[in-house]
């Protein structure tokens, strides 16, 4: 999916004033659906092309920010953006290098207008009577009947919990903006936005105990943040400075990102089987009993790995929560293509509880995840939570969702921002205005600090990826390294399809 490099399938990538060369990579033939491209295009698209990012020139604003980072750019069938690297057309207010002018929560007036358009387009919420919803989009407690079994957890939650939730969500949103900006300025190979999914992520992460283990995919920045992950680790990964991630011992069991869709569901089930075999389940000792959460997407539910993980989890009664973030899109594939029934109902076929929550409701996420984590630790086996949310941004910064979905739909979900509703709730509870103001300042500092530390990271060393694949010498890796070196050297005199672009 995300190679060690940038994904791009533009018609042409041009940096007019930075180099005389133009890099041309075949474009997908229809709406970014690379599956519909011809074999020849696909073969061509797999040829990586080197681009020297010296993007300062077209955008004077970035002159002082933009050093000469260098990435290998590999065209890849995932990527559908003809505009991602084409210069001015990519500039928008969100690309600014500071977040201080942007509110990190709340509905922008433009979004409110969009919500009206969404209403006109007859877009409605996809929930049903079985959906657990507690905090309404307006920020009032308006619990559905399906929420009843979980409400005690909200009644018993201290007020500070929601302040913490709001803070983490706000910082995660600031991280998202900064990550996108850094990528647009050529400082990251790729960024993976999580805007809109903060409620699902922070609520579930806050429900976990320190001894629990959390397996993410690649979009769970807010979960990592909540577990204490220094998010510069994510940026280092996306800048190509590291090939793995971080030490889970320092992140309260928050494991490394994976890019192979659904692979983490198997890792999690295997790990949770181990938790059971080790006897750390059902002892009644709150400090000892452990559980595992695995995060995955709607697209991942179509993978064999995910279904195998569910079978093994049930067979071995693993202490596990399968936390599906149904953001309604698997790149350009809508969830309705993946399943004719709500995804939470699939869990019933595996013989485990399956519950749908409003994924933009941090309270529902906290309460339901807490319930099933307790069940898991008590030895009552796995459960499946579908957090029905929405991916507000592109799949990655290499994607262009305007090619495949309606703006009205985006506006509809933007108006259901998980952060805005918690802010409304907190304000109605009498939270001091200073709390929100201070948090905006903290978020700006947080983002600026991450930017500073990202720019100070050592230059990526491409050959490092071969160094740590195996502990002992390996003939295949040696051969791949030699091929890579030859490939790199081929650029030295190449002015046609690579070189400076
Ligand atoms: C095994 C595998 N198949 C295909 C891909 C390409 N791919 C990358 S992201 C993605 C969509 C994943 O969608 P979803 O599971 O809904 O997660 P989201 O990105 O929406 O968070 C696909 C198919 C991959 N990375 N790994
Ligand atoms: Mg998805």
C-alpha cells in the first residue's frame, strides 16, 4: 500500500521552477480506480521515479521552510490524485504551516452552509435503532434505548475525563493539520489524515487499562497520543527516517503501525491467545487481567485475515475487542460495496457480540469499549464494535476524494464533528472559556514543536531498509540491496524519467 515512498498517479508531476525536468507517471483511467487501468499502465506505474523536492520556489511562503529533501516516489495503484504534487492547485487554507488561525473544533460557517446542501441532497444518518448514541451532534446527552446497558459508565465518569478527551481530540486534530502541511511542503513522503475519527479513537483508548495492548492500523494517531506515544514517531515513519516504528514498551502497549490491511487483526488475536495462555484473564485481579484491542477499517473486513482472526478469537475465547472504524470508505470504494448489511452484524455470525456505535460520539465509544474490555478481561471472550464514522479528509495526501464522492456528503459529516459536539457539551456544563482558549494555544505549540523536531530528524537513509530486515545475513535481501543500489545509480545520468523534477 504505502511503499517506503510516496504514492502518486498523476498525469504529470511538474515542479516548474525547481528543475527543467518533468516526471510523468501514468494516470488511472477512470476516477482514480487503478483496477481499471491497463496492464501496460500498471507495469509502468510500478517503476519508481525519483523526485527531488525543492518545492520552495513555486510557493514563496515556504522558502525558508523547505530544504532539499529527497524521496523516491513510487507510483502505486492505491493512489488516485492527479493533483497531489502539482503545485499551486494544491494550496488551500489548510496548507498553512501554522494552526493558530484555525479553530481546531467547532463547525466553520462554511460547513454549516454545506450541511444545508447535504440536507438538500437528502443525505441522512445511517444509524438504526440498535445504534448506541449518547452525545448528540448538538452536544446534548440524548441516549438511545440501545445505550442503556452502557450508561452507568457515563454516569460514573468524572468530569475530568471529558476534559481529557477533549484535549486529546484537539491535539490530534492539530497533529492532523500539521502532518498535512508538512507533507504539502515536501517534508513528509505521505500523511494519513484521521480527521473526523477522533471521537472513536480517543473514547476507546481512554477505556483501556494500562496493561492492555492496542494494535493499530495506520490511522490511529489519536489512540497513540492517548497512550502516550510521542507523535514525532509517526512523522519519522512518514518521512522515511525509520522503517518500523516505536518500542511498545514505551507506549503502554500501543503497537507499531501496519500497512498490510487487516494483518494486525491476526497479530492481535495471536497476542490475545497468549494473554489467555499466560493466565492473565479472568483472575478477578484488576491489575493483572489483560485485554487486547485491534483497530481496523471497513475495507479490512473484506480481507481473509480479518475473518480468520475472528474465527480464532472466538474459538480460543480471546480477551479481545475488535474495534472497527467504519469511516465509510476504503480509499475510493464505498462501504456499501463491501457489505449489504451493517458490518456489526457480521460479528453475530462468528458467535460474538456485535454492537454499532455512533463513531463520532466519544461517550459511546468510551462506554461500549469499556464494557467489552471488562468482559474480555473477565474471561468472557471477544466482542466486535463498529464505530460508524466518516473519513473527512482524503485516504492519504496522495488521494483526491473529489474524484469519487460528493462534497455534500463531506459537508454532512463535517457538521457532525466529534470535537465540536464535546465542546458544546462542556460549555453547557459550565466549562470555563479559558479552558478552550488555553487549549488552542497548547495545540498550536504542540504542532509547532512537532514541526521543529520533524525538521531536525536525520536525513532518511534508503539502504537502512535492508539492514534490519533479518538479524543474520540473508541472500535474498543481499540481492535486493544490490538491485536497489544499481537502480539508484541509474539516476545519476538520467534526465528523462527521473532525476530532478
Ligand atoms: C493486503 C492489502 N491489500 C490492499 C492494500 C491497499 N490498500 C491500502 S489502504 C486500503 C483501504 C483500506 O480501507 P479501510 O480498511 O476501510 O481503512 P481506512 O483506510 O479507511 O482507514 C487498501 C485496499 C493493502 N495495503 N494491503
Ligand atoms: Mg475505511
